[in-house]
């Protein structure tokens, strides 16, 4: 970074560098102090700006250390309302003759606090839930108290699943059973006849339409879910035979979790409407069209049809859906159905931010110490390497790099054969870094950067060690190369002069973050600030509300992080509504079948034997057992 840029650096430079206003969707910005703020819609109809650093400090003062999952209830409420009001506007604008009913798929974030908040915020809009298992159906039935809201049951359903839903229908709950496989039809019919309840039946169809993005396996002929046209006809005939064709009310499809291109969305709606119209022609009651999920989140802020983005706004999405339905069904004289979407990712992504602190750094830079000086007694290869480092110019970058690399590798080989000392090897590594850093600094002056040197900035970037587990809290980053915005939550009035990747505290080479959003394309390093002695440096991984909270594993036995739910008030104050302590060491050990009490007893016997053998005193045994017990109840992450 050039010196002039460093001197003139402002928070506007940071906003542009990290793309905060591009991916933030109006929910995140920067204040005058250079801190990221949550722009929270409040109950009085206004928007309050609150520093996320201040929220984090408040949580830490309450005993919730880093890493910390921060849920901002206002943002969850705002997204629920936004999806419903956007569809309402599109329906009014286009003259659509029915309503919208959203359902949130519980699988996207099963946490009780999240589901309860969605039910509360969605109640004025009759926003419901989608359940893909018996456990999720039980959660939905215990959470929704608005009988105008829908519960859509997807997934494979046994008799217990179906009977529970039928009993809920007796209570006035609007439960829909979506047929995923042909064999489910007979089970639903048998259960309904036995319980003497007329079920609300839906059917999931396989669309030929394919979409882009990671999660496109749910679209196309090879989708593992849904019925093809032959199975659909067989289902219609089966229901007609049992005088239950009037129970077939809903058509469902699902193109994918994150559909980046609006054209794919429109194509899917058009194809589904053809099936819908034909089912009406067959005599099915119909009345509901469930588009599934797919409403994307613009993770990188590029507003393109790239995997991690989307090339449409929410309003455009709603209007395109409504217009596509009307354009097909009006020509067939078919009444407009209730529109259902299962938007999960777009509902919850913005409301959760994973906060974590940086513990340490590694820099790949030469050091200036007494032991690094080259003497006459050192091997000649070190002097050759020193000359290569001293003679770097903008015109001989490739040659200088080749020389430095060759001499360093020669010294490494000599070390293996015992011909140079450890100190000489250390000096060689230091001289190589000196040459490499000089070359890196001159790359901008080169007319054309040689291919061999294009990755040099990445190779020489810092490693920042984060107090977090990627496997536990950001599994999609590791598993499918998902990109989330990762940004410091403070110091944006300073230039970020370091370039780094982020390593977590698991002892695994995959435990890292080395793909970041950039101005034009993904970057392999992230601009960060140098650490300051005695000061925390806190980063936030944003837009992590979808899937990340429940997909994590226990790699190295790092458990769930601390969690805090906050609500920002109209006067700018913050309510810390719910706090959940992260997993203790005893918790995670119990998850993998250890019994903490048995473990303590075995350790106690070991300590008692040490007393008998005279290695420790009884008083020392007491302190050792206390330390063991305290550790067992401690946080699995780094504690200061």
C-alpha cells in the first residue's frame, strides 16, 4: 500500500475496500470512530445505528468471551417483514388475485431462539414453517400459535410423522404433506382413512429446469427428490380411486438453496405453472403453489450471477414470480393460487455475526538480529545468497528470485547432509525472505509480472491466528468453499497495512480462511491491521445465520461458541435478551461418549497413587484435582 494512501486513509476507503455497503444490504455501515455499526430497524419505525464493538464489549463484560455468535433480533424481524411486504407490493402492483404465505425451513437454522423469533415476527403476516423431519414438525407445532400460518411437511414421512400432522389438523393447524416419493401416497391415504381426517396433500415435482450455483442438485431430471410426470399421473389416479383427489391442493418444487440468476427463477416458475394448470385440469383441488427456496444472499456484494451473489433485488424477484404465474395461468383460465416460498437463507443470514479475536500472527519477513549477520566463517552459499538479496532491481526480478531460490535450496540440502549449521540455515532462510520481500515490493513497477512471481504476495502474506474453529462455526467455508464477508469490526479509520490469511486454533491445515471477497473478484488474502500490544483485535464473519449454526462438527473437541441475542431499541440502547454459554469441556467430552465423572475418578486414582509414591503431597493433590475440575468446566476455546 502506497504511503500517500496510508496518510490519507479514511473510513470511506475501508467501506470501499471491504465492500461493507455492497453486501451489508443496508444493515451494516461505519461510524465516525471507524467501527462497524448495525443499522437496526426499530419498533418506532426508525433506524438506529449501534457500534458492534460496543455490543461485543457489553457481552464480554457480562462474561461471554470470544468467540461469540451475535444474533441481532431486529435484522431477523426486518427480513421476515421485508419478504412479506415485498410480495404484498408485487401482488398489488400486478393485480394478482390471491395472497402470499411464506414458510421458513427449519433445517436452515434449527436453534430454538431463532425459530421462536421468526414465529413471533411472522405472525402478523401469517408466516409459517417448513418441517423436513418428525423432530422439526414437533418443533413447529409447539412454536406456531397462528392457525392461519402454514406448516409444510417435506422429506420422507413414516406413519408416525403423518399421524402427528393429521392430529394437528384436528386442532385447526394448516398442515400440508408434500409427497416426495410414490410410496408415500399409499401411506398418507391409509393413515387418513384410519384417522378419518381429510389430509392436505401436496406433491413435489422434478423440474427439467437447471440452475447455477452450489446447490443445484435439487433441480433437473436427476434430482433425488420429487416425482416425474409418470409418477405424478399415477398419484393422481391413485387419489381419484380413493375419492381423495380433492385433497391434492399444493404443487411444490425446489431449484436450489441459492439461485444467483433471476432468469433461472423465472424459468422454473413457468415450468411449474404448466404442471399446476394440468393438475387443475385433472380435477385436483389445488390452490397453493410452493416455489421452495432459492432466494439468494449477495455474499460478495457484486450483484452478479456469480455463485456467491445474485443479479436481482428482492422486489424484482417478487414481481418476476407473480408475473410468471399470472402469464401462464391466466392464459389457461386457472385461478391464481396462494404463493408459498421457503426462503430460509435470505431470512436468517443477515441476523447472525460470528465475532472472534486474533491471538497472534506470523510474518514472513527478514529479521535484523546479531545472529543473522554473515561472517567469513559461514558457508560460501550464504554469501552468494546475500549478494542475490542485495542486487534486486525492478529489471531483474525473475533472475533475482531464481538465484535466491536456488541458493536457499542448496543450503537446505547442505543442512540435511550436516555440512552447514542450524544457525547458517536460519541465516539462509532470513536472506531469502529479504530477497523475496524486495521483489514483492517492486512487482508494481514491473511492466509484466512473471508467472512464477504472481503468487508471491500470497506466499509472503501473514498468518493471523484466530480464536475460532472453522469446522465448528463456519463449516461451509471449509466444506464447499463458501465465501462470507470477513471484516475487522473496528479500526477502520486506520489503513490495514498487512495482508493475511486466517488460521483457526485447530491443529489441522484445513482450519483456515484463505478465500475472501474483493472489489472485482475473490481474493486469497485479506487486508488487516497490525496487532497492538494490550488491545483486542476483533473480526466478524458476517451473513452466517443460514446453516452455519447447526452444521458444525467437534474437530479437536471445540464446541458451540457463546451466543447472545440482542435487540436494539429506538433510543440506541441495547437489550441483551438471551445469553447461552458455549460448550464446556465436559459438554463436548460427553458428546463423544466420555463420562466426566468416570474420568475424574480415574484421574483421582492417578493423583492418589502419586501421593503414595511420594511424588506429591496431599495438599498438592488437592490443587491438582481442583485444576482438573476447573478445566473440565471451562470454555473449549482460548481464554484470556
